[in-house]
């Protein structure tokens, strides 16, 4: 229970970094959860993120799993609330202001400036995740194959996840 305030602080902070999606917060999440607080190992964080990707609903609900590992059901609830409430409130406020500023000349410039920031944060998150998930030649081949297949085909990503799971069972025990 003594970790509850830290969980609230960490996930409230991380929620404000999710410009461009949850992956944008992944490098800071790795730093906070693994390096600063030592709540999980990198492998455990990658596992929870991967499960969050497969589960229905927002993929960042995996923060509840982190909170649960640290402080049980109370930790799960605090992590989820701390992660989703601040950005929900901020989105509501900015959305209302943004609508009132629809004729403001700086609006398009701000949008054009934030787009590459969102992409950069998402790419940084992807690279951070990749450093922990790609652990050898076989995982590198799988990652590259899925990357190029995703660009060239319209195959349902769930099939890639199933294929990755089967490769994991067969070759990466």
C-alpha cells in the first residue's frame, strides 16, 4: 500500500506523454517502472504491453496490470485512473477551447507542429520496445517479416499475433 502514491504520480505523469498514442509514453514508462521504481523487469513490461495489445479495449489498459503487480487490485485501479483521467480531462478542456478557436490563424500551425512530435514519440516508443523484444536472430526475422507484411498486405494483425505465439511456442521456449 505504500506504493499507491508513487503509482498515482508515475501514471498521471505518463498519461500526459501519450501525444500520438500510448506507445509515445513507453520509453518514459520503461524508465519509471523498471529503472526508477524497479516494479518490473523489462521482460515483464514487454509481456504486459504485448498482452495489452491483444486484449480488447484500449491497449494501454496494461497500466492496470502494472499497478496490480505492484499493489494488488488497489494498485490496478489507481494506475488506470491516474493514467486515463488526467488526459481525459485535458482532452475535454482542450477540445472545447480548440472548437472556439477554429478561425484562429495559429491553429493549423500548431496542428502541423504537433503531428511530427506525435510520430517521433511513437517511433521512440517502438524502438524502446523493440530493444527489449528483439533478442536474437529469430525474433529479428519475425519482427522484420511482420513489419514488411503489414506494409504490403491487408492481413488481419491478429493473425500475426497468432503466428508470433506459435513461433514462440515452437522455437523460443
